[in-house]
C-alpha cells in the first residue's frame, strides 16, 4: 500500500510529500470494580499522508500543505481521489516556505515482547493496591500496544522504529462526608509493578482524603505547594516559552540569553529535552518529520539557551531544528518534600482544571483536593481556588524528589510564594 500511495503521489501535481505508515497491535481490558467486564485485541494499519504545494505571491515563496488519512482497505480509485483532494486543498494554504527532512535511511530495532504478559503485569500492579476500606477502585481501563512506524518522504528519507505503550485509566471512589470519585490517567512505555502499585496506593489515599475534606479556609499571604500534575503544567509554561512555534506565533516573549523566569528568589529552572527518556510513553528516536532526535539543554539556571522546534518553525526563526521532541526533564530542586512542607502552607494535588496562560503567565485553578497545614495539623480540603502570575511570584522552590509522569521527568512538588488563595 505504501508503494501504491507513493506512485500516485508521483503522478499528481504536488511538490513534495511525506507518508507515515502506522501499525498498532494491542490489548484492551475493562474492569468494573475488580471484575473483568471486557477484553479485546486490536490490530490497525493506516497511513498519514501530507502533501505540499509550492507557489509564489508578490515575490514571496509559500508552501501549502494538507493531510489525509489512508486505510489499507481503500480501493485505488478512492485512494487517488483522497490524495488529489489533499493536493487541491494544499494550494489554498499560504504558509511561508520551509523544507522537509533531508534523506537518510535508518531502522531502529526493538525487542519483540508479549502484549499479554505486559497487560498481566499492569493489571496485577493496579489491583495489588486496592486494600483500603473507605476508598476503592471503581473502574479500570488498561491499554497495551506495540506501535510500528515507518516514515518516507519525496526527498528519499526512509526510517522505521517501534515502541510499546501502556495506558492505565482509573476512577477511584471513596465514601466519607460525601461520595467522591478521583480520576487518574497514567501513561508509561512498559509497566513497572512497584511504581504502578505505589501510585495507585497514593491515589486511593487521596480519594479517601477527598471524601473527608472540609472547605478550603480563606487564607492570606500563605505559601502554596503544588504536587503532581499541576507541577508539570507549571514547568510546561517555561518549556513553551522556549518553543520556536510559540516564538514565531508571538506568544513567547523570551529571548535567547535572557531569563524566562521573573525576579523571584529560590530555585532556577533547568530544562532538557530527552527524546528517548527511559520508560516514557512518548519516547521516539525521530519526530513526525523523520528528523533524528538528540538530548538538548534548552534552559539553564532560568536562562534560555536556545529555542527548540520542528523543521518548519525552526526554519522560520533561522535556527537549527532540534526536532519536535516529546519528553522534557527538569532538574531537581534544593529542598526535600519534608522541607517544603515544614512551614504552614496549602498543598494541592488536584484541580478541576489547571489553566496556565502561555502569553501572560497567569495561573488559575479550582481546588478539588488539597491539604491545609497550619503548623501542627494537616487537614484535607476542597473548594476555593488558587490564582497568580508565574512572572510575578515572590519565590519558587523545587523538590529534590522527582517522578516520571507522561512526558515529564522532574520535581514532584514545587513551593510558591506569591499566589492568592480564595477559600469558601
């Protein structure tokens, strides 16, 4: 099928093209409580095709593009019609011209693994943690896949690689002052039984605390400790300030050599791109263009070393592309979790939604689960909100302890002075 697609593309009016062949084989398991509700296997093969059309307008060069998804079941007439439609649409897209990846050939080999064994490891780890009386696993969905990729383009690039992915979705229920549910979405390459079990244990205890939580009190001039997902979103703000796309779109105001942080005291941010971060769900040796990826330091001690991005947006800025790396790492901080929690504070692990404005640095979220520490007691709280601006905080301290969460490896907690807490 890939050869048929490339033959048709050579016969129609396009200036360049790229084909990504994707084969996904997997197992899916659905549980209600501890009872298996359904299991199924899947095998899917499809092609993402991007076609490019070049043209000039007022002595400026442009490259339009359009994408289409092709399935192996399509007949030749339907296939040609889809590709010609994409080629026609590309002629109406007026992007400044940019290159495609240079030609090279590579085969990144990976060991063949048993998907059923991987699934069993993940299932066992999840349910080992379900031992609490007042909080329990309400539903669990586990997806394990092997993903085979091959990318070719009209310049002669031909690269292939494979990856394994494990995705665990859980809803944890608890009873106390009220009946509550806590949702978790965990993604990793291959499951580590100890890591998953410990994560589930923490989440079950959090759900129990949420069921017992009181309303967040009104607090002034109080430190905020963020833990888990909110930390990743704060660090992603700094990551995006160094993005070539964000810079080109004028969302980022950062400049190479200048600080991407405000004038706060405490820890400075250090960010590195890690394309093949061990055990990450998002690890890949090449990006979507087929460009080879390498580790790259982009922020050091709060200062922007360089912008990062794919071929298109890097060419717009006139810089060497790093590729569209999916993983990022933040260097650990100066204080332990115990140190961060030693003075009165409010700690939040779950918001209804975390909103970080990439343009202004504004942060906001409604508290779903937190803990109020008054200097002697640690009390679970819910409700109210936390707001502030990442460019105007007074201090930021990162934990020594780190965790891998999706595409992020870095401090598990951050303590911030300068946010506002709105209680109920």
